[in-house]
């Protein structure tokens, strides 16, 4: 019964994700599960939270979180209604100092975020992982992945349906408990580690005249300014970690080379140095991916896996972390079970 309930919940959630993805990609509708990208609604909604958006029916009330499309900006907003004016709404992000600089028309409104006891229906922080997979596979690839998982799960359930026999409930074995704990720890680790993945879109302008810039610390912003044609420049950026960590850097531009890749930080501050070799005149740029993961893999192996696909590195590190945590839990369970065993009574 519990297994069937969990399966139904997971299947329904997977289908809802699939519907949300199709609606967003094909019809540009913000309904279903959507990722919040800003901090304007903190502390109710944080960046990376996945929130549920439903169609708006009727007029919104004060305090309701509206999702509307601003045609001049060309983006969606999820802000709270704080008043009415000229037949529209005055909205404001909770964390913003001022209301939005426009009146939200009824025609802009697309939906609302439902709340329970004042708290929006959301899944905390999962959006970081979803966004990382989406940027790696693309929106269509993500939809196909979710659809394939849902179809596979349904087909597998139907194929095994004839073999299910009614039997008495039994307790889970230690192996099953540890396996379930490992899967939960793996999922939590993936979500937590995805916070350490940053994609920076940098740019620089190449001109003919001499640039006086030598070594410059740009903090890994990659807004490098103006550089001379056909020259090599040296830059640096600071990173920091409270625990031993690996910082892996990947660039879409072969003219950007990192000198300490990956960078090992044993808990403190470190500097990543990199070079940029310019070409001809004009705007140039690079998308740089910075990944911070626990130092549980050899540096060379981590870099190799990340170059294949950053998701693989996250999954591999999450597996190692989850295995270690599960091993500790197994040791505690073994010690507890041994203490509970009473010695045999001799007659």
C-alpha cells in the first residue's frame, strides 16, 4: 500500500513536470511547476525554489501572489498584490524596497501562486538542479528525459502487474532501509552541490591600440574590458571554501585557459589564474562554468569527468558523499543492534 501510494505520488509529480515543460516550451505558458530566479520574494520564495503556478480566475485579492507578463520587459514576474489603481494592480516583491514601476493590467495576468496558511506551495531549492540539467540537455532534452522516465515507470509497473501477489505486510530489511537512505542522501546531495555550479557569461572588446593592462584580478566576472589584438593577458579570480574543495573551470572558448584547473582549496581562500589570448578586432566572449565540489575525487579524474558532462561529476561526487553517509548510518545500526541482543541464558 505504501509503495503504491509513493509510486502514484511520484508518477503524478513527474506528469505535472512534463506538462509544465511542454506548456513552457511550446506554448510559453507559466503554468505548473516553475523556477523562481530572483530574491524579490524572499523570505517566502527563494531563488531556486520550484513553485506551483495555477491559472488566475476572477480578480486577485490583496496579498495574493500574481504571475504576470510584462510586455515591455518581455519577462514574467511573481509579485504580491498590494493595491488597486486604474483598473489594474499595484504589485511589489516582498524583498524589494519599492512597488513595481507600472500598473499591472488584467491582460498581463497569467496566473497565481497558491498558498497554504500564508506559505506558497513550492519545492525548495530543487530548481538549481533542474536548471543545471536543462542548460546541459536543453529544454527539449529535459522534457524527453522526464517523459521517458514516466513511460518507463508505467510500462514496468504494467509488465510486473501480473506477478504481484497479496501477501502480509512485512518489515523492511536492513539492506532495503540502507538502500532507501542512500537514494534520499543522493538526491539531497545533488540538490546541495548544484548550488556550487555557476555559469558566467563574460565578454571583452578587442581593439588595435595598446592596452596597459597586465595581470588583473577580475574576481571571475569575465567582464575583461578592452584588450589589444593578438595578445595574451593574465587574469585572476578569488575563490573560497570552508571545507576542502575542488574548483573545476570549463570554458566554451579555447582562447581562455585556466592555469590551475582544477584548483584545490583546503578550506580558505585561493586564486585561480587564467590567460586570455585575443584574436581580431571586435566583441569576444566566453561562457565559463565554475564547479565547487567536495574534495573526494582525484583532481585529474574530476576534471576529466566534468569535461564529459558536468552532471556526471555532480552525480559521482554525490554518490561518494551518500555512500560515506550511508556507511556511517550502517555502522550506527550495527552497534545498536548488537547492544540490543541479550546474552543466552544457561540452565
